[in-house]
C-alpha cells in the first residue's frame, strides 16, 4: 500500500503538494520545505512528529490551524489540528470527517488501511523498555494477527495473574481480619442451643403478661374517662338549659322584627301619577316645546283638533312638587329599610350560631352519658405485680439476646475463617498456575524472536553499507546491535549521525517490512548515499529520501523532486 501524494497547509509554515513514487528522492537547500512533507506524513498517520509533542508542531507554524492530506492507494486521508485553549484534532477518511477523541484515530486508520503500519516510529521504538522492544521484533516472524495473538496471550496471563494475586491477598487479609476479630470477642457463658430454647419459652411468658398489663392500663384509662364525664356532665347540661332559654328569647325577638319589617313595607311611599317621575323636569321642558309648536301650528291653520291635542299633552306633565316630595320620602324609607335589614340579618346570625352550639352540647352530653353507662362492664385495673413480672422477663430476654447474638456472630466468624482459608489456598494455586502461563507466553515470544535474527540480518543488509543487525536478548535487557564485522557489535548510541540514519532505516525496514521508509540523509556522505540509492533502485517497498546535498548522480528507478526551484 503506497503513498501516492501529500498535500500540506501550514506544516512548519509550508503549504504545497507533491506526488510520490515507489522510490522518491527529495533534495533542496536548507529551509526549502522538503522536511515539511515528511512531517506532514508523520502527522497524517501518527497525529504527531516522532520525538515531539503535538503542541510542538506549531513552533514553526504561521497560524493556529494545520492540515495535511495523503492519497494512500486511492484512499484519501486528511487530518486537521487547531490550536486554541486546547488542541482540537479531526480526521477524515474519504470525506468521512470526525472529531477525534483519544485513540480513535488508530481504529479509523486500521479499518481503512489495514493493521500493518504504513510508517514505523523509530523514536518510539528506542524509547521502549527491553521487553517492549522484544515485542516489536515479533513482527519479523509473525504477521499482525500472530503477533497480536502472542501479545494477547501474555497480557491475558498477566491480567489473570494480577487478578489471582489480588484474590489471594484479599483472602489472606480476610483470614487475618476474621481471626483477629474472633480473638477480640469475649465469649459469654452458656450454650447457644440452650439459650435459644429459653428465649422461645420466655417470648410466650412475656406475651401473656404483657396482655394483662395492656388490659389493666386500658381499664384504668376507661375509669379516668368516666370520672371526667361525671364531672363534666352537670356543667354541659346547665349550659344547654341556659342556651335553650336564650334561643327562645331570640326567636321571639326574631318574630317581632319580622312584624316590624312587614309594617314598614306597608308604608312604602307611592310615586305621583307620572310614568317617568325621575325625568320630570326634562320631560316637562320637552312637552312645553312641542305644545308651543302645536299652538303656533293651530293658530296658522285654525284646526280645533290640534288645540285638543295640546291640552292632552300638557296634562301629561308631572307635578314637580309632588315628585320632589316623593323623592324625599323614598330616601327616608330606604334608609330605614336598610337599618331594619341589617338588624334582622345580625339577629338571624346570632340565632344560627346559638343553634349550632346547642347541637354540639347535645352531642357532648350524649357521649358523656354513654361513657358513664359503661362503668359496670369495666374489669380490674393495672396490677403492679404484673408490671414487675413483665419487666423482669424483658431484662432476662435482653441478657439472653446479647449472649445469643455474640455466640451466633462467633460461630459465623469461625465458619467464615474456614471458608477464607479454603479460598486463600485456591487463590494461591491459581496464582501459581497464572505465573506459569506468563512464563510460557514470554518463552513463546523469545523463541519467535530468536527465529527472527536471520531475517533481521537479511533485511538490514539492504540499508547498511556493511554488516547487519543482530539481536541482544538478556531477559529484561533487549537491544538491536550493528554487527559491523564478525567481532564488532555496537549499539545505536555509539554511532555517528549518518550511521544512525542508516541504522534507524534498517531497523524500520526490518521491523515493519510493509511500511514506507523515510530517511533524513543530510549527514550521509555522497558516496554512501549514491551506493544506497543504487542498491535500493528496485526495492518493492516505498522509499522516501530527503537531503540538502544533491548526490552527483541519481540512479535510475528513483523519482527526483528538487525543492526551491
């Protein structure tokens, strides 16, 4: 799966596009932007630049947003990084753009491009521990599925061992705590079965005497209620008798008030003979106007009928004095009527209130009489001997309950200790078995790595001018060395800058054979670089070489991109 082209915007301040081939040499002076495309490819596939934090990508940027796109075997992969209060990152595969949460970019890329890596993070490899480097070398002899199987086997074994160790420790701690708790308990006297039998008998005794106590208390309360009723009844009857006299007097006064109201209604003023006395003045003026008009009309035509009509019309004019008298008498009558109504309403309210009080008193008197009638049926009152017997039973029950509770708890503790010991033994055996599984999983990895050494040497020869890579496996210490000859094997830290470039490329090619290899070749001399380009001119994997020193000649099979021209 090959990277066909890269487009970048604001990556190290550079924007542009290049098309890549199976083997591509990119040259150009310093600051021409060639490394920005390698950084852009790292950014697309990793989300960062190896050896740097994502936020450091903006150190040479010209804005707050960075973008890169790659055409990978026809699949378009794009990534955005925006710097604000926090870093916001987005990824798109074939225009399916999503905002990234931690780790979900890896799943998206694997789904689109497969599990095998398209780039190898050499810096991350050298930052790993020995056992982690061993796992990376597994890729030489195991495909992605087989490697995942080997690593998963170890992880499951370690997880299971940790779980068993946790269970065993928890069981041991439970045994210790339960034993200490049991030792701290003070064992009461008596046998648990005998105490429980006595508690059953005691419960029946307590129930019987408690019923006698409740009955005596209830009888005493009933006698107290009868005594109270006897004391209260005469007062209630006296109040009722007095209230009945008051109600009788109120009803007489109510009848007198009604009679006075009827007499007042009979003297209600009668209005004068006018259909509209309230508009008498205005009506008189209008009738006079019409009558005068008709007089004038009668004079002009001499018709006697009009004169008769004028007389009839003027006869309709009400007497203003009569109207004024009627109005004054009506006001006085209404005022007196309101006074009578108010007094009557107040009196009616007093009567209703008195009758309500009478009903309440009658109910209370009936209740008192009914309570007094029950006196003969009441049994004996509370016997203090019954109270003392009950209290003695309850005291004994509390003592027995405390002893039984402690004995039951001690029995439970003893049973729990035995169970915890059994569980601790099982957990210890399971932990031992889990440790053996870890050893088996690690041994399977070590065996696979040992089988990989020859393949590692073969692949590394394509990048190293001489010698090959060899494996150093001493358990926790695991490293890759450059075997320059039969006797000399050196670690990466002792190499020069140019040698480290070739060494890292050899490691990347060996550990990720399907990945593209990107080489920053600025520190590799012309002769070595030319030889390398010639040796790899027919490589079946993708190679991208960047250098600020253009070699004297570029062998056939390489696409040459010159930056800055």
